[in-house]
C-alpha cells in the first residue's frame, strides 16, 4: 500500500484527490494537511464520511510525515504555501507530486534544490491532464512548421482561480518560445500596443470553467487554433494519482507529466 498524504486536502483538487486515493486499491490516505479544519477528521471536513485521518497543521508537516510513514505527498495548494510544504516534505524523505501553479523562479529553485539534496523523486506539472500533455506536443509541431505566424494564447478558468495567467498557458508559451528560439511574452494589451514578434497571453475568468486553453497561430489569410478543454477536475486528479504511483518507482530527480506518460 502506498501511504499517501494530501496538502490542500480541503480544497477543490485536494478533495477530489482524496476520493481518488480512497478508490485506489493499492493506496491509503496517511495524512491530510490544510490551514482550515485543523484537528477535524478530513473525511468529515470534505463530506466523504469519517476516515480516521485528522486534518493536520502544515507547520507540523515534517513530524507528521515521519510519524505516519508517508511515502508520497500530493500538493495542490497555493504557490507560497506549496514552496514551503515541498521543501519540508522532501526534508522528511517523502516523494512528491506537485500540481500547484504560479511559482516564482526562486520558489522553483528552492523546491528543486530540496528535492535534489534529499534524494527524493518529484513529479511537478502545471497540468496533470493526459490530453494537455499531448496539446503541448502539438504546439511544438505547429510552432516548428508555421514560420512567421503570430502566436496568441487565450486561457479561461473559473472565477475562484487565484493566479493568472494559468501555469498551463505559461508552459504553452515556453514550449512555443523554445521552438522559435526565444520570444517575449505580452500579457493582455491596452492603449497603444502594436504587435511585434511576441507571444500574446490572455486570461479570462468567470463562472465554473474548469480550464480552457486555446493557442492561435495567425498567418496571412488563415489561422490554426489548437485547443484543450478540461470538462472535469477528474482529468487532473486522475493524472496526479497516476503520477503518485509512477514516482514511487523512480530514482531521485524532478520529473514532468511527460515522463510519467513516457513521452
Ligand atoms: N496541475 C494541475 O493539473 C492543476 C489542476 C487544477 C488546479 N491546479 C492548481 O492547484 C492549486 C489548487 O487549486 P484548487 O482549485 O484546489 O484551489 P483551492 O483554493 O480550492 O484549494 C487550495 C487549498 O489549499 C489550502 N491551503 C492553503 N495554504 C495551505 C498550506 N500552507 N498547507 C496546506 N494547505 C493549504 C487552502 O485552505 C485550500 O483548501 C492551484 O494552484 C491551481 O492552479 C493545478
């Protein structure tokens, strides 16, 4: 049985990931962390019924990981919290699956350092949906074949999403920029804003949109649109739980979802 802990346990993704762990025959929920409902049974907090696992204070993450024999931690919280959780969990010797988005370069550097220093394995991805990882592959192919085309990225998410643009849109821009030998990013446009050679990135927020990403390649007299739409958060939760199984079999290092999928 893989002893699995969830940080952000009471959030939208954390709740669904716990449900996936409960349905997985070779996983068990070893611990749950959140800044709300501390001390309460996590199953009662998220509405699955009593699970016998309390919501622990993230401040105690190292001790709880060791006391509960946690082997892998799945984090879907918020960048500033995740950066700290990941460093402490790596220090406690746990493998990691990190779905949180919006990290600064410094936060990313600190997490990678802790993962390397402690010899643990981590899958870090701004999007665990299988289809999005194919979407990034399609973008590479399109960018490499559409010389001189203007590139714009539009992403839409629900009105509770905190960071913008989405980690998935940023990764899409990075993938395209790499193929094109480096491009500036322009986030939205206002006032005098003539188009240069940049990649435009636009974030739309509203309602209950789970996650839409469209990349437009504009040429003279034509355009191509490459689009991914997530219909349900299960696309992300299923991928994250798959990554948690996979990471248990890996040597130390930082991996992406493409590695999990063998791409
Ligand atoms: N990689 C992916 O596939 C993917 C998919 C969906 C969402 N996300 C990202 O996952 C993150 C969470 O999304 P969500 O919709 O579940 O958000 P949410 O706001 O519903 O849940 C976040 C939870 O984290 C908790 N939290 C805050 N600080 C904490 C800390 N220090 N320790 C433990 N828990 C803490 C909050 O109380 C909350 O319950 C966001 O960054 C989002 O962009 C990634």
